[in-house]
C-alpha cells in the first residue's frame, strides 16, 4: 500500500508491471504518473480521495482501474492530464461520488482489455473543467445510473458507439464557450437531455451521429458538423428560449427528424446542409425581424414573411420531394445593398 497524505505532488514512475499495488491519494495531494506501469499491474486499487488528483501526465496507464471522487486539488479535476495528449489514458473508471474531470491536454477513457465507467448503481454526476478534451471512446459498459454531465469548460466527447450515458432523464449541460463532441455515434444514439447555454457548441467530428434525446437552445447555439451528418431525431425535441443565433458550420448535414428548428433571430447556414425533409414541418418560415444567411444548402421550403430578410451569397433551396434545385426567390451577391426585406 502506497499512501500519499502529505500534500504536494508525488511522481511515480519506473517499471511496475509486475507489482500488485494499492495506491491511496489523499486530499490536497496529486499523484503524477511518469510511466505507463506507474500504477502497477491490473491487481489492487488506485483510490483518489475527495480533494485528491490523479495526473495521467500523458501516460497510457492500461487496464488498471481508478476509483475517484470529488473536484480534485484546487477544484481543477480529480483526474487531469498536464502532459501531452493521451487518447488511451485509462480503460476503467469507478465513481464513488460526484467527480470532476479536467486538465490542459486531452485524455480519454478508451476501451482496451476492459472498458467501463461505473457508478455502483448511484446517480453520480460528472463535471468537465479545463480547456482540454476528455473523451469516452467505445465504452459500452456505462453505468445506467450515471447522472448529469456538466460541461463547464473545454470539450467532452462521446465517441465510437460508446453505450448510453446513464440515466436518460438526466441532463448534459453545455455551458458558454464549451463543446459537446460526438464521433460516429449511431449504433447507440445519445439519449439524454441536452441543454445548450448561450455560445455553446455541439460538433460531430466523424461519420454519422444521432441524438435521440431532447435538445434545448438559449441565446446563440452552434452546430459544427465536419463529417457526414448529425441527426436530431426525437419528436418535438428541439426547443429554444430567446434564441438569437443558430449557426450551422462544417460541410456535413444537420438532419431534423420529427421536430423543427426553434425560432431564432438569425439562422446562419455558413456551410453544409440543413435537411428538413423528415422534420415535423419541411418548411422553414421566417417571421418579422428574422434573417437567414450563409453559403449552405437548405433541403425543404423557405417562406419569408413580411419584415424578414433573406441575405446570402449562395443560399440554395431544394424541394424534399423532387430533390431538384429550385431557385430562391431572390439571389443575392452578399453585399449589404442587395439584402431584401419581405
């Protein structure tokens, strides 16, 4: 048993691949790994007590499970990465209470010989702080009781058919300037309540991803779809409160099924496609004071009522039935003098 209770930072390295190690990291103490076998072989426990921190420090720590709770030293995370990015940092994490993840460089919980995010059947929450990205990659064994996920800073990513993120009645909150990343998440669609605060972003990094839980928008919301498509498929699941901007970025498609975009002051189709062909209404209607702009493609019909503005260099509109190009009623060159109010 190795217990660090003196505060400060304990750096643990060397070849411990044959060691059966029990590690206990106490409050106000950081355990920083300096080798891939720093925690020993997959026997024994690594316990991060409330107020303590495990710094993976760019290491691939293999299948040794880590039991963790609390906000970590200085509230900066109970698990962090202060080294280089490590996409195979951990394979199994056990939450003993609400837990904060953080760091300055990316680290992943990624499936290997084991793959688990366990709460012991308790509704513990995860908070993401720090500028880095923390990813769950192919973690099919996620405890069904996992509670809320609060992305306060940086990015939290769900990738490669990670299983459902616990209790579907709990909420993923994406706060101002924070990001929820998805990556080829279609075998197990993301079924959790998603609340996007002002200036929040949801991205799809690769392949096709599906959100089946309700999504609410506040203020400005950005959808960045670099890959094939992101589908929001829950009936009547897309809602908004005082939505000022909805921005669609990236070359991929944002597809709505059984729902529709909430009213927004500005819809910016910067790139890619907004596909309304399977939405609850296939017509995008602009009311007085609302504007659509951008270089993207709209699949559906566009109705611009009195007082609305269609302002775009190359906005295109398609019929979802014939799939043929239908010219927008007015084509603009993108200069302010050519915008038109209806």
